């Protein structure tokens, strides 16, 4: 196996856990939002956009984890890094959530300023904050599990949940 192929495989396997987590989490958020707004189910376009968002978030988490500012408290109790990462990811999710709504209003209004004014006038803040609360809990859960897995070491959390990994023959 070439070094490029090995690196691609390593990146893919590292991206898989956060991508799967955010795939499920964002579907939960989309369902909650859908139930708040219409009371109907998810549309296929929602599922596609959630899948793309989960892929982007999965890669973004890996890139963010490489930044020195993200792992600010590696030698302190886990709550430090969990709280720090949760705050950063939560603030970013709030900005992305707002920009996502702004994009829809911007398209309809024809300009950024008009779209922002219309969004601020029409947004249902309890719905926005309800979605943010769900996202906060999901992000907190992700950060907690991620930090526990980091401290336990590669594969240990998997073994604790699913048992020992099968031995592969050559």
C-alpha cells in the first residue's frame, strides 16, 4: 500500500466517527425543526443537505483538533477540554445556524442587508433557541465522548462498548 493510499485511509477512518455522530445529530435537529415548523417529516432534500453538512462537520472537527487552541487543556481534568471545545463548537454552530437562515432570506430579499433585516423581523427566536439547545446537548455529548476516547487510547472505548476487536489473519 502506498503512503498516499495509507494516508487517505487513515484520514477517512479518523473522519468516520464524527461524521456518523453529526449525521445522526443533524437529522435529530432537522426533525425537531421540522416538527416545530410544519409537523411533517423530513424531505429527501433535507436528508441530502444534512448528509453534506455531516461530512463537512466531520472533516472540520478533524481540522479543528489539529489546531493548538482547541486542545488547550490536555493535562487538566477532562471537563476543561470538554467545556472549552463545547463552547467553541456551540458558538460556531450558532453562527452557522444563523447564516443558514440568513442565506434563505438573502435569496428572497435580493440583498444581504435586506435579507438580514427581514430575518431579524421574522425569525421565531424560541424555535432558534430550541434548536440551539438541542445542538448544545449533542455537541456536549460529542465532546465528552471524544475526550474520553482520547484519554483511554485508540480502540479502548470501542472495546469497552463492543468487546475485543476480531483478530485478522494474514
